């Protein structure tokens, strides 16, 4: 029986609805398409920041140095880089309904500013019993340790939890430790997917 429902953040709760802002940013700075994401998220610095080997402050300082930006330029870069990101308010409403009956948690590959992001920038932290970030634990999905640590904190066995993520390799990692998992994609009927696992989803209203 499912007793805990665990969500990813980026690509699920908070999604980049449009990459126009990043494309415009790259064009303005003379960067190749995708270079901004490589610099912040997917390259060596981004991976170090998400694995806790580099602080978010140090990451942004490195971005500033790499692109030769002054303080105002870095602030503009960050605003444009995240300019297409949106909180899925309908999904958050579903999480809040689930939270009435189930434990809810987050496992996110994220920098050490995750709690700031989900508390102040996007007010969703109160909908969750536990927020687990890779930088804090110094281990990233899909490593089994981050799933098992989260389950231990929740007091749950793997078969009592379902994990929701937009990356197939993270879904595989959750299933490898014995959790149920749902591969999230925009347009998915998540309530129906959860109901198929025996989760009772309260109607809105």
C-alpha cells in the first residue's frame, strides 16, 4: 500500500515552459544554443554544485567570471535564464490534496539554494513533509543512497512509496530500490496514474 508520494521539482513542479528567454540570452551573449544550460546545470560546474562539491554562490561567481559580467550583468543573466520557469499550480493543488492523506516529499537534484527556491521564490515547501536536495546530501539521483535515505527519514519501506520524475534514468533508479515510479511528462494524467497504484486522490473543491 502506498503511504508516501515523492516528487521531483525541476521539470515536474517547476517547469521551463518556454526557452525563449534562454535563447535570447545566448544570442545576446554570443553563446551557442544550449550553452547557458551547460554552464549552469549540465556541465562540470553545475554537476559539482548539485552534488554539494561547490556552493551555489561559487557557481554563480564562476559563471560571472566565465562570461565576464559585472554584478548587474550577472543579475540580468540569472533573471533571463530562469525567465521561462513556471510553477505548476494545478499540480501543487493536487499535492496539497494528497498531503491530507499521505506523506509527501521532494527529492531534487539541486544546488544548496533549494530550500530558498521552494520556500520564498516558489511557495510550495509547506505542502511537503520532507525536502531532500542532492547538494545537501552530497549524492545525486539516480544513486540508490538518496532514495533510501529519504525513505528512512519518512519511516517507509520502498514498496510503500511512489516517486515521480521527468527523467527516465531517475525513474529507473527509484524502481531499482523497490519503489513504484511514474515517469512524468507534460499532459500526463497524474491523478489517474496514481489511482492505478491504489492512491486515493481527493477531488478538488
